[in-house]
C-alpha cells in the first residue's frame, strides 16, 4: 500500500553529525525532534565527560523514554481523576433532577 502523504527529507545535526531524515511530517517537526535528541546527547556528554557517541545516544534515548513514560503516567492519573470527578458531577446532577421531578 502506497503512502498517501509524501515524505520530506530534512538534514539535521545530532551529536555533531549530519543526518538526512525522510519523514511524512513537517520538516520543522523533524528539526524539533532532532534538536531535543541533540540537546540530550550534549547534556549527557557534559555530565559524564568523554563518552562514546553510541553510548551517549543510548543514554539520551533512555532519558527521553523515561520522560515519555512519566508523562504518560501523569496523563493517565489526570484522566482517571477527571473521569471520577465527571462521574460524581453526573451523579449529583441526576440526583438534583430527580428531586425536582419529585417536588
């Protein structure tokens, strides 16, 4: 099955190397993603000193994944809390409407 969205190539610099990325998203989005990865690699190299490029990339990927998982957990907790609050509001509204019908 052919993609209906055309892939765009964009060259980005990550870890001191240029990489051409082909993706079916806006080039600015790809650049933002690459910038985050590059910044995380730079941060890890600064914190740990001399570290091999592939090890810095692995540590950056783990760090970004940790952030993703934490954000997903926070989102799930927020959604659960909002769902419970919405159910409580529905229960209260139904109670109020039932009282008005009886009264």
